[in-house]
C-alpha cells in the first residue's frame, strides 16, 4: 500500500479523534491542534502533556477505551493504541462511516500515511516513504530542518504579500508574468541572505520592482 497520492488537508474546526493516550498519541494530537482541528482523545489514561492540554481546554478527553460509535461525526481518526484489535476495530468503523483513518505503524489499517513534516510558517515540506521506511523520512526531516532557516518563512511571507498586492494590477500577459517571477526566484540566494540580515523591506521592494517595473521581453514560458 504505497500511498501514492499526496494531499494537504484543511482540518480547521473538523472533529479529529486520537485513540490512545501515550507519547505517540500526544505527538499526533499536538500536530492536529497545530492544524486547528477539534481534537478528541479517547483513552483511559493519558500522558502528562495531554493532561495539560485537557486542563487548558485545548482538546477533549474521553476517559475510557475506544468503543464503536466514537467516530460519529469525525473527519479523521488516528489509532495510536498499542492494541492491534483496537486499531482494527477503529479502522472497520472508519471504513463504514467514511472517516479517514491512520493506524500508527500498522499500514494494513491505514487510508493514508502521515509524512514527516518540516514547517517554516506557511512553507510546509512533507516527506513520505509510503509507510515503508518511516525512520528514513524522519532522518531527512532532521536534515532539512537544520538546513532551512527562518528566512524561508520570511521569503514565503514577502512573496505572498507582494503577489497579493501586484496581481490585481498586472498589465502583462501570463507568460511575461511567469517570466518575471522566474527572474525573482533566480535570485533566491540573494533574497534569503538579505532576509537573514533582517532586511525584509528591502527584499519586498526588490521583488515588487522586478514584477512591476521590469522591462517587457518575449518569453517561451508555457506554464
């Protein structure tokens, strides 16, 4: 089961269930909370970290083991319980109720694989081996985390702001517009260097000038 089709889900406000209360369940719950999901943890006992989240009102804790019917109204479930029979039962209910299911380290009961994530603001890199070598995915995540500094987050923010500002007043055809964006990104290292020095407004000015003031020229761009 290679999980060949990658997606990024919008979970804001959606009911997402985590079955289990151990360390892996806590990691999954925190990731779902970061995605602004409405998180429910089902477990007789939970880690101290999950307990803190419950006390702060960030998630709901159902203090018992999983029972059929717990996935009613759920969009997604992560079965992080150590008991394979529980994972199998959760998957069966998920299949019946059309709920997306991931069972930790048990691809037989998964509709999707959770990738290793490197996040820099709105920049999100997902690394997946289709569930075949998760340790390798984690190793690559650590490498990319070390290589990609905060300036990448700033670059995404600046490019997004300038794009939103200039797109409504664009006066050139799409091919020329794409060509200008290519010219901007050809200077990626220079822009990142300026951002690392905190010269954010200078980068914004340079990108805007390249998009709006660049001389028109022919382009063979096809995208």
